[in-house]
C-alpha cells in the first residue's frame, strides 16, 4: 500500500475484514455460496502466508522477468490509474 500511496500522492487506508465479515458481505450481494467458499479459502491462504513462495511462473507466462511493484505503481499512476 505504501508504494501505491507514494505513486499516487494519496493517503491509503487498509481496513482488514474477518473471513466471516467478508463472506457475509459477498452473500448480501448475491454471490453464489460456492464462490464465497472458494474465495474465502484462497484469502485464508494468502493471510497465512501459505501462498507466499516465489516461483518462475510469471516469467514463464509473460516471457519476461516480473516487474518490481513500486515501478508498476509509479507507471500505472502516471498513466492515470486510480485508487478508489
């Protein structure tokens, strides 16, 4: 978030949600239960760090080395990408 804030010149605040709050919000918006369970499980993996290993997959898929996120944020902001 700090990279995005610096690139855009805007303050950004992160508000964590519990898995239960996230799931309830999705259900309230009519998201199918199967998708709610799938995404809640994926986010749990992200939060726990279980999905934090580095692989060569980005380079394999894109055919180039991955970009640094700070560089991406600066470029996106300069091209008019917006934060909500």
